[in-house]
């Protein structure tokens, strides 16, 4: 069993929220863009369908102002919640902000294509191992 060091970690949490917000901003574009204006409605619909709340307090829906606060690099008092991040990724069909969050913990996300390539590579390795076993058995005959 290895002991984990408090000084040497595989994660980098300092600056993680700034990086997540930057990825979110890059996904939706400029504040005045049409896609960004329509995003709160899509997010509210997804949250309602999933039965989750994106805000605290009495508000049931997020507004464009709330979205702008989540995405603002200077407004540190309004970070998006994990639910908000997940709904944002679902509404934009982009997992990059979630990928940034995972990388802050030392992980990465795989796409369907990544998994298919991994499985293909594993099949090749398995095939080579089976061929070596077969050749070894043939030599023993």
C-alpha cells in the first residue's frame, strides 16, 4: 500500500473553476449571440425534465443574467453547480467544460470514438497474444 503525499497530488484544483468557466464561454460564444440568448430556455427545459433545480432560493428557472454570472471570469461569487454544469453540457451538446473539470482531478473523458479505438487496439493486442499462445502450442506438438 502506498501512502499519498499531501504535497504531490494528481489533481490541480487551483484555477479549476476559471478554466471551467472559460470552457463554458468558449462553447456558447459572445454574450449577445443568439445561441447564448436561447441557452437558458434549453437548460430550464432539460432541468425540468430531469426534475432538478439549477438555482437556489425561490427561483425555479435560470435567466440569461444568471447564465452570464456563471460564465463571467470576474464574478467569483456565482459558480455554476454540478447540476448546472451537467445541464449546460447536455443543452450545448458539448462535454468540454466537464472534461476540464475531470482534468482538474487528473482524469479525462472518453468519447464514443475514443472507446471504439481503445476497444479496437485491445482486440489487436488480444489477437497477438492468442497468436503467440498458438505458436507456442504448435512448437510443443
